[in-house]
């Protein structure tokens, strides 16, 4: 926040020294308000991008990218504040503020290690364990020496322990003496999970001495899950999540869905009325097609779309199974004989999907996410494919901008996993923007 305040004052001073055509001055109360708003924006964006969690270990490229993203979002937020409060801020002032803020934050993050050394004494860490996990931790501690971390040595969790690096190895029986005669700020346990229960007395000893203890949990075989500590009431929980779990960002995603779906339903209602009339007038049956689909974590919901097939399409499915161009999981025919002339046109430009905006508004679906499968399809999933149900289904996703109907089932599933594993709000917007030309040109649809 200090960096933000300095950047804002420096930008104001720089702009005031420029003799431009338009006179620029901000009253004292207005400047205080700008300080408060900009500081809140900087903190909010830092928490959003989890900058504070990695400030001491992130590579230079990460710091440059995240600092740039944080600065841009802060400037966008400040412009919104300007419009909301009817302020008249100079564009050069905003540009100077962004430049000074970016420079200040990047310098702070590059010199964070030096700052930490200046602000306190070294932090001494002892690693319990001598295996590969202990070695990786030790190497990380060594690389973080500029931030004040010091590796004091290893404690073997069993007989015959050999130090993975050139540091002293102590035995567990030596721990009381080590704590009494040496400065040990923290103990990190990098041992086999079966040994943790046997080390209860060691944890108790560290707790009584006030030594912070941490446990390396890389012995769990979860390759897709993000691990974090949570609480249920007063009970601490070690949580593994194989899908996005950031409640703040998921809330922003949901609010975005509501806003886009609401606006789209209002703006597209005349078009939807015309489409409904065309479907009703050109073939017998209802204009809307309803089907049970699987949503978030397998929740069943009624899925809506404009009917693009003949009225008895479901009954005809058994008679044309031999024409299926996919595998046994998904039923797809390039020139499906059940399609009506209007339906073929609706499918090409995805107009049959418009009623799903109501599903988005209800919360059954999202604008971006894996497509909702039918229950019969889910029953034939392989185990790894079921993870796609852990994200709210959507109108479009990576597969939609990578070939749509031309993508085979296996690739489709892998693209959904790619989306889940790399999900971000920025990725959602990128997919939405790239989907528009695909839909307008009908490219990849059949």
C-alpha cells in the first residue's frame, strides 16, 4: 500500500509539472479518496492473483507478468471509480500512476529478499527426514537463502539416515538437546506418511517448545489435485481439490454468467421468438426440446434447446445406431437424417442453443464449461473422464474453439480436463471471445 501511495503522489506531482492545455488539480479530499480506492484495488488484485503467497519464491517471469496484470486491473478499477464518482482524472495522470505503480511493485518484489534480511534475523530450518522429499526441500531452502532462510541440518526419522546434501544429520533422540542448544525456528517433516503417527511425541515436543512445525505432503498420489488447509468448525482439514475451488473467483464467474445471460436473453428475445415460430411452423411438435442432463457433480437438471430434429427423434435413435460416427459413448452423425431443414440451419450457427441462457440464469450451467452430458453417456465414462463433472457445464469450452464437431471424443475429454486444470477468469473471457467468430461463421458445426 505504501508503494501505491507513493506512486499516486508521484503521478500527481509529475502531471502538475506538465504545462498542458487542460488545467489539472485534485482537491485534498479527492486525493484521499483516490488513495483509499487505489490501495484497496492493489490489495484485492494481489489476493486475487495470490501474489503474496509466492512473493519470495516466484521466478522473474512470473513476477513481471503478475505485476503487469495487477497494475492493469488496478487502473481499470480506478477508471470505474472515476466514472462512478463523476471525477475528472487526467489521462496522463493515470498513465503516470500505472507506470510508477508497476515500477514500484516490481522493485519491491525483486528486492523482497533484501528487505526481509534488513527487517529481521535469518530463519533457521531443520528438516526431518533424509529421503528424496527432504532433499528437494533442502534445495529449495538453499535457493531461498537471499530471503533469510537457513538450513540447519537434517534429523533422520530412522536408523541409518544419510544426509542428501552436505549438512549434519542428527537422530530423533538428539532433538531435545538441539532445541536447547541451537536456534531452530521451524521444523519441516519430510517423511513417509506411515511414520507420521509414530512421530507424535516429536510433534508434541516442538509444540511445547513453541517451534513451528510443517509437514510436506508430497507423498500423496494426487496428480491433479491442489492441496490446501481448511477448517470445518474447529476441525482442521487437509483438502485436495481436483477442480477450481477459489470461492471468490467462482463467485465472480457466477455473477458474470448472470449478467451475460440476463442481457443476452433481453437482447436476443426477438430472435428467439422468430426461431421458435420457424421451428413450430416447419415441423410438427413443440418448439423447445427438453432433456435431462448431468450438471455440477452429477446433479440432474432439465436442459433446454430449440428442437432441431423431428418430433420422434429419440424413438428413431435405435434404428440409426449403425450410422454413429463417434464411439460407443457419444452418439453423433454428421448428416443426421432426423434433422429438419430449419434444424440443420439452427445447428450450423448454434441458434438451437439459445434457450440454454435460461439454464445459465438458473445456475444449472455456465457460459463457459464442459458440455452437459446425458446420464446414459456418463454411465459409460472411464473413471478419469468423470472429473469433467466437477465443473459447472457450459455453453462453450476449449473444444468449441478447437474444431467443435470435428473433435473426437477422447480429445474432447482431454480438452475439458485442460480447461479444468488451467481455469481462470481470463481463460473464460478468451474462450468467449474466440467462440463468437466460430458461431457466426458456423465453422466446425455439423
